[in-house]
C-alpha cells in the first residue's frame, strides 16, 4: 500500500460519510431554524420544543433518501470488497 492509496481511500471514505449524513443534517438544520424563528416570533422560550420536530424531520429525510443512501453504501462496500486483492499487494 502506498501513501497515495491510503490518502485516496481516506478521502473516498470521508466523502461517502458526508454524502450519507448530509440529507438528515440538512433537514434537521432547516427544521431547527424554522422552529427557532417560530419561537422568536411567538416569544415561546421552551428549550425542548425543537427536539420532536427535528426527530421527525430526520426520519422523513431518511425515508425520502433511503434508496439513494442504500445504493451509495452498497456501491462503496462493493468497491471495497472487489478491490481487496489490490489492497493486500
């Protein structure tokens, strides 16, 4: 294994991790922002108010993006398993 291989493998792993987490984080961020604006407008200062909408938004994102996320994970794992002989050289 060369240094270039390790760096490219680490970069590909990080890219895949970011792509897998981005939809859920984005939905949670937008939902948190909307709830914060709602709290500011109505002067409701309840700290626990944001948890349930964020959880629901993350689950919704997971349901919407699951086929794409599954395909991304499957192709990444398949690529790793197919290239095991190249990795051990």
